[in-house]
C-alpha cells in the first residue's frame, strides 16, 4: 500500500452530471475554492468546448488563487483517422490553458469495435497519439481507461495494452475506471494486483461509480493494493447512483489507513466543506452521510447515551471533532434518564443531583411524543420544556389574544389580517398587520407588538418550515406537526 495518495476531484464534471443539478459558473468557482480548502490535489473543471459554462470556467479559473490544487480539463482521445494536432476537441483542451488534461479512451475491446466503430489497433494509436501530442504541448496527462474493469474481464490483454499505449505517449497516470459501477471489492483487489505486474505500480489510479454502493470501498481496496491516485466527487454526487464520495475517501484514508492525504487542519474542515458544497449544488446535506452528516454522531437510544455518559466515545468510531463534526444527543420516547441528564448538562441545566426532575422531564417528553411532538428535530422546544420543568424559564411576554381574518377583496386578491394583544414589561400592546397567509400575518403582527421591547427580534428570521400530517386517514381532523427552523445569522434552532 502506498503512503502517498493523490486526490483527484471530479465534482464539477462527472458530479455535475447528476440528475437535478445545474451549476452556474459562479457556483463552480465557489465549489473549486472549497475543494482547494479541503486539500484536494486536482480539480477537474469540466470539458472545454462542450458548453459555454465550461469555457467560461476555464477562462476565469485564474481568479481562484488556489493554494493546494491544480485545475484539470477533461476530454477524449483524438477521433479515428484524424491527426492529434488537427483534432478540434484537443485544440479546445489546449485553449483552456489548464495545466493538466485527463483524457478518456476505450479500454474495452467490444466498446471499441461496436460503440467507437474503429479497429483495436487504431484505438491504441488514438490513445498514444493524444497523450504524446498533449505532453509535447506541456500538459501533465492522465488517461481515464473507460470500462476498464468490464473490459479486463473480457480481454485482459487488450485492456492492459490501452494502459501501455497511454504511458508510451507520456501519460503520468492511468486511471482504471469502473464506468458502469458494477465491480465488487474482491474483483477490484484481484484486478489491481494483476495490473500492477503489467505496468508501473506508481502510475495506477482508480475511478469508481456507486451503482452497487461499493464505490468508496472499492477505492480503499484499490489503494491497499497499490493504487496511488483516487478520483471521486464531493458527497458522492454524479450520474445514476453517483461517484465515489471523495469526502468519505479522504476521512478513511487519513483516519483508518493512516495516509496523510490532507493536513489535520484540512480534515477539520471536512464537515463544513461537504455541507457548503451541497448547498451550492442546491442539495440538502444528507443527515446520515458518514463522518459529515448531522446524524453521523447522533445518539438516540437510552442504552447508548448511558454508555456515553460513563465512557466518552463509547458509541463513536472516531472523535467527531477530527472531521469538524460534533456529538448530538437526541431526546425522544426512546431516551433514558441519562439522556435527559446529559442533554441538561449541554444546555446548562444540572439534573445530575435532581434525578426526580430528570424523570419528570423524561415522562413529559414521552407523553408529548406520543401525542405527536418530535423533540429530536426540535432542540429549542426541548430546551424550553426543560427550563419550564426546572423552574428557570422566563416569561418574556404573555399573549392575551389573537385574531386572524382572511379576506378576498374586490380585485380578487386574498389578504390575511392578524391582530395580537400581548403584555410585555408590564405594558399592554396591540398590533395589526397584513400578510401573505395567516401565519405570515401573525408573525408580522407579533413582531410589531414585541419589537419595542425586544429589538433583537429584528435579527431573527424564519429559515424553513416543514408541515407533516400525522393521521392522514382522519382528513381535516388529523393532527398536524409543524417544525420551524429559525436563525439570527450566528445560531440556528428548531421548534
């Protein structure tokens, strides 16, 4: 196993092919900066000439001032029967001014004859000519051997010949691609070991897709068998079932295999980087992603929380802080008294010396969850409940009454009007506001009523809300649960 592994990210090209993703040039530049921050060695910016956005990205790539990574362009080998110097696609790569080119070529004999419609010898010439031409022009060249693992199973000799052709042309690394994503770890181990005896082991890289959910495992097996270059995409995005998740690959290489592919400081940025890239791609960060998900170190079961109370890390495979994440204690009907005590400590409420109070809070949580409340997703509501039970809550205001009117006006516009009457600081205050629907009108009216007492409310915004019907069969009589996410620009909380 090599102790030096190169990280090559393809979020901006292969990852962007995921259904539902459409990145602007500004988006791509922002993602590239995050990837550089995380310590990636190469960032594949796209396919120059394939679309206007990729052309502009490479034109503006110099703006990035990258500290760690080099920008790579992606393209295909020259066309059959065309000189490399005359191939328009290769001219686009050179005009991108990227210092690195990753060239894809066929490594599967059937793909050559049936999809590419050329001879096996011409395909080898295309690979070598392309690598040679780009190398002479001063580029560092990688060769993506497309369909390599499937091709190797059908004709191992020809698949290896394609690698030798690329190396003969000056490519520094040959990447064995599991293009269809169907290869399993045991086959990866066998094939990588065999290929190492055919070509220089230090030149082997891998690129896996996740169609069998083995992409990260395959990447790690490949490294253990001698691969020195690993490709992937942030958060595992990509076509079909996605690419190997480079976020998980980084964490596993560093923390499990002891390979210093990134610094400790870069590793600590992993969670914030993964979440930021997801947001830029307009994807909700997945709660259950290994290492970086919000639930990756969340404990809900009472037994597990009890174990954590006695032994830190009892149910954690690493210290969450290593990857910039944090332990979370979830309180629900599954919680035990130890969960409540630990959660109280987290909130500054000492329940260790008050076991009866901890039990009372636990019973209140279980009763409310049975009625439909959901405290593990509403930490702020849990804190309010605990403070109330502990007798340390504070009444900031008291609601006397509220009224909402929904009116359809003459011009056809529907308007909601809300009036609230509250008591705060010994004063009675009445406020009325119109809004886009009853909730918006109530929110505006309440803010008007309270703003003079609590100007800090002006910094608080409703960030998101989710509505769930708990008993759909009861129709309009069903219980409805609403989760509200709010924030003040510094913290966020849910009720």
